[in-house]
């Protein structure tokens, strides 16, 4: 079993609830192909310990993903990634990222950041997360 805990990160001060951050990360990892059908998500306790997040928060994210049909509980194994009902396409992946970037840009503009400052933040994030 692969250790997927390193794929997750949370930002408590982002304004997005942590359970939503985790749900979006799982969806993004599936869309990118880094999580494939049959892969097992980290356990609630395992991920909670790594991220220093309340176990109930992670449990809520996993339960919602299960309700959405993204994962399925496999007794004795954990939450298993399901085969997507539609295959991820490049356009779909771009749209997911674009939606999130649009939200970040709007927030940046609301905070009074210039386009140069926003680009610098974006480039820094790319360097930090595309290791």
C-alpha cells in the first residue's frame, strides 16, 4: 500500500474549511491520475496525525467523498478510490484548476494585491508544490 499522506496539505487560515480542502485535493489527485481506482486513501488517524488535524474533520471529508461516489468504504482496507463515472479529460482538469485560480485571483484583488504580486505568489506556489 502506497503512503499517500505526503500528497495532502491543509491551510487552516485559507478561509476554506479543512474538510473541503481535503475533498478538493482528493478530486484533484484523481483528475491528475496520481490517485487511481483501487488506491486506498490514508486512514483518518494516519492523515490526522500527519496533518495535525482533528480526526472528525478528515472523517467528514471521507464520508462526503463516499456519499459523492468518489470513494467506497472497503471493510478492513479503508476508503478505496472508485472508477470515475466519466474519464478525466485535459479540459476537465484545466477547468478545475482554472476555477480555483479564479477564486484566488479574486481574493487577491479584494486584498489589494497587484497583478505583479499575484503572479509572484503563483510562481512561488508552483516552485513549492511541483517538487
